[in-house]
C-alpha cells in the first residue's frame, strides 16, 4: 500500500539548541545509526525497516515533533506516550512516541498482535479473530467526549454514530445486530465545543489538554489524501485522552447510514463512507490499532476503499479486541 510504503521514512524535527543522538534498532539483528549531538540540529531523517524503533537519547527540550510517513505527532510530556493513527485514501499509517521519565523518547510504528496467533488471513469478518491493542480506558467506565461542529452539517451525525457502533459492538455477524455480551466500556458525546480537536492543520497530533474532542477539520494540504486522524495519549497502558479529526475539506464523503427521516442514497464513485471511517477511528479511540494486511474485512483493516461499508460494523476480531481490553459487561 502506498501509505505503508510512505511510512518507511521517519523525520524528527528538532528545535534550535537541542542536543540529539539516535539509535535505530531492527527486529532481527539490531543495527545502529547515530548522529552526534549538535548545538543547532534541526532535522533528522532515518530510513527505517518496518517495526523499527528509534531512540532519541538526548533530552527533548522545547517543541519537538516527529513524522513517520504520513503520521505526525508532537513529543508528549514526560511520562506520556501518544499514538497518531492516520487513515488516507491509499491506506493507513501510525506512529507512537513515548517520552520516558528520564527524558528519552522512543518512536515506533510497531504493531504486533496482542495475543500469539497462527491465524490465517481471511475475508470473513465473522470468523477472523485478529486484533491489535495499544492501551485502554478503565474497565466499566464511560468515555465522555465533546464534539466540534461549528457548521452543523449532515456529516456531523456520522461521528456519534461511529462511536455508538464501536462501543456497542454493532455487527452484521449476529441476527441481533450486536455482539453479545457487550464490552464493558461505553463512549458518548456529551456536548458541543467551540474548541477543535488537538490536531493542527498540518495533521500533527498536538499536546494533550485532557479533553476528548471529535469533529471535522480543514487541513492545510489540499493535495493530501488524508481522510481522518485519531490521536491517543497514554500513561503506561492507560489512555488519558483521545481526539478524532475527520477531514472536512477535499474529501468526497457519503453516508451508508443516515439520521432517522433522512433518505439513503447509493454511493457515488470514489466517495468514502463517513460512518465506516468514524467507526474505524472510534475503535482507535477505545484502544485498538490497525490489524495487518490480509484482514481486510475487519473494521480496523489497513485499507478502507471507496464505497466500502464493511468497517461500519464490527468483525469478530474487532469485538475480541474490545473484550480483551475491557472484558464483558456485567449482566443487568
């Protein structure tokens, strides 16, 4: 996929006066790439193999951000990590930056299954049990969100609907329309806010502000193939904040499901289902990451083609991931 190929390069932009050294370690036989500490280091570029980790050995002072392909994030405060999940028309990418208490920063795109698996790839969402997890909210809690919707368009409905589908485990695999028992987690939009999600116009995850915000945003690059970005901040494995930004400009959106009383329409060519993208991003918000290639029927598949509605309902792996993180909800 083009987005995966693009994610073979990591760029760390460093403010003036930052002393920097980098260590590159691959999965099989660690290799090292170092740059000497410099008084005015501004940019570090490393071509890295998949699942590589880059250690920034010097203390990250001032404003420091890193980009890995199309995924970008600002270094979080000490003790926090941030994962940027990016969905484009050509595929997906992700970048995790962890700022350790000693000042070191670990950057990685690694995604490994949360449980040992010998499962073969399958196109059947109802039998494919693959998932990848990256952290969780407290079990039994409700994730409270605010929605940024300054223009109040019909598309705004897709975000709360996607959040509902993810947290309620809506599926086509069961005649009841949901997996049972449901995961022991809920998420809901409580109010609207004039403050946008913590993602800048260049598509970079910014600083955590402690408020979970979702909404549609305009992005600076009109040629970008970006569809959505989700930023998840964690302390250890515990999620402390998550923001979702779906692109308002430059995307031909369509909705496979519409608000009550609103007629449905067929998907025009080269349009993207806003409900499917919102459901995909909401699963990131709940702690799940992209699954590997070959599991393309799951909601967290690494590619979301135009007019594809599969991600709007959860597959077995999506559900198993939520149960792994939160367990089943107690019986009333």
